[in-house]
């Protein structure tokens, strides 16, 4: 603990957050909210978001509201109400589900991360700071950097993504695993002349994809492929080859055109990695959060949302019990069983046979996620 002014005996918990991505920045904002002095260490030379748009569900937006930034985040994005389509273009929704099970906010990632970084305070974020490991003792943690002096803190939060160094220290042998054959392609293109609305099509050959308006002037397209087989050609050709499976009888010409018009270097191609289920997420003074704790396959489109949920639970635990050794077990106890269930949903959504089954299985997941989310 730091004592700013010993005569006033005001103690501040100093927390280091490793990783300045969506979840690390939200964690920093949340812990500042409860009085921690926070330092964010980010290995990249600047805060930048890899990715196109991210869908944030109500459970994430509630936490952003709690931190006082929900309104500004909503102003960045577009409210989306999803319909699923079969490859012939028939719209589908699961019977018995209402609009809230299909509604989220789609936000451009770079703007979201910039807003979060400004809210945390750029002076609290050190970029170009690659963390190589840490040691923990009864009084705190010492974080080692590739360059520069080690840093000491009371609490360390590893928000450093699927290849987390903090997870490697806490749980040796827990490396992220390739989700064999699973790839995602996506890009943002100018919206002028593109269709309005959001279309997600579930096609044959385990191909899924479509597009969504991510801002008034930008549209995001995405193609998700399980069992991709050998990849040939450039990124655009790889995405186009799969997207053709979604385009029976002229349906989805718009998607094909969007992909064909996208410059090669604007296309993101992700080979999907997953973090194995972990036996624990914390020690007395170290906690994993976000993808570092539970990197999931993106086909349920909720990893970031659930990472923000983690933040709310960690904030509440540390608020109720400022001693990390007492608070972190409560955080871990709340989160691990939830992710056991989410992995089951993820598998069932992956293995749906057709668009109708996908619509039902996905809505079952989103309904469960929203109705069981921590308040
Ligand atoms: C194709 C795709 C689509 C998706 N769509 C959605 C969606 O619609 N909705 C949704 O909720 N989720 C979605 N997700 C999941 C979501 O993107 C992730 O769950 C989320 O971005 C994880 O955030 P994070 O901050 O935990 O990790 P990351 O965003 O990976 O951030 C980790 C940060 O840590 C830094 N870092 C790593 N190692 C070190 C180190 N040693 N030292 C210092 N810094 C380090 C990295 O540079 C990075 O900035 C999608 C994912 C993919 C791949």
C-alpha cells in the first residue's frame, strides 16, 4: 500500500494492470473508481485495438454505466437487433425469445479503447512496456519488464490476453491452444452504397458470416469458418471462397461485393486460439481477467462482454473486502463455474446443424447470459 501523506494515514492500494486492451482498460477504470492507484502496462507502442467492431451486451453496458461512461460508449455505437438467415435468405429467430435476447450495441473497437484510455488517464498508462514475469511475496508483487526497472505493487491484474505472461506465471503449462481449423476474417468498409441492417447467415460447410452497421458511415463484414482446411490465396480470396457458401441464388451478393472491395491489408485474419479451463484464476495478490483467464472462440461473440462482466465482479469483491487475499477467492468462486457453463454453450452453438438450430441455440445462450449476469 502507498501512503500519500503519512500524517493523514490515507492509504491507497497500488494496482498494476498488465494489458491495455478492452478488459485491462475497463479494469483500470473500475479499480480507480474504488480508490486504487492504477498503473497500466501495455506492450504495444500505443493503445490501439486490433479488430473491427465489438458487440457489447447489456451485462457489459451496466458495468460501463456504473463507471460513468455508459452514455459515451452508447454514443459511439449502433444498437443492433440480430436476425439469423439461412443461405437462401430466410430470416429466423428462435420461438419464444424476445428482442432483448437479440439486442446488443456494436461499437468500433479503436474508438472504444481510446475512450477508455482517456477515462483512465493517459498518464496512468505506460505503452511500450512488455511484462516478462512477476514474483509475489507476502507484501506484494514485483513485475518484471523487458526493459527498465521492475515495478512493485499491492495487486497485479493480468489482462494480457490469450497468450498471457501472467497466466504463465500463475499456472505454468496453461498455454492457449489452437482451435483446430477455425478462422475468422473481418474488416470495416465505408457504408456508402451498402445495405442497412445486420445480417448473420448460417451456411453449409460450417461457414457463418454477414455484415452489420458499426457506425453511421461504416459497415463491418465477417466470415467465420470451422474446419477451414488448407488456406490458399490471399486473405481476401480466403474469405471470399468461404463467403460464397453463404450466397445461394444471389442472396448475399452485397456481402461478396463488400469483401471483394476491401483492400487486402484492411482484412483481419484470425486463427482462433482458446485458453483451456483453468483450475484457478487467482493467488493472494494476482488475478487473471478477460481473455487471459478465459479466451473463448469468438463464434458466441461475447468474450469482451464477459470480460467486462469479470471487471464488475472483481470491483465488487475488492470493494467489499479491500484485502486482495480475501477478495480474490470470492471473484474466482463467482467466475469459474460461470465459464464452465459458457464453454458448454459455446460448444453447442458451434455444433448446430443449420440456421434454425443455430438461432435457437444462440438465443438460449444469450438469454442465459443476460438473465444470470451478476447485477
Ligand atoms: C473475430 C473475433 C470477433 C469477436 N467478436 C466479439 C463480440 O462481438 N463481442 C464480444 O464481447 N467479444 C468478441 N470477441 C472477443 C473479444 O475480442 C475478446 O474477448 C476481448 O477483446 C478480450 O479483451 P482483453 O482485453 O481480455 O484481451 P486483448 O484484447 O487481447 O488485450 C490484451 C492486451 O494485453 C497486451 N499484452 C499482451 N501481453 C503483454 C505483455 N507481456 N506485457 C504488456 N502487455 C501485454 C496486448 O498487447 C493487448 O493490448 C471477438 C473475438 C474475435 C477474435
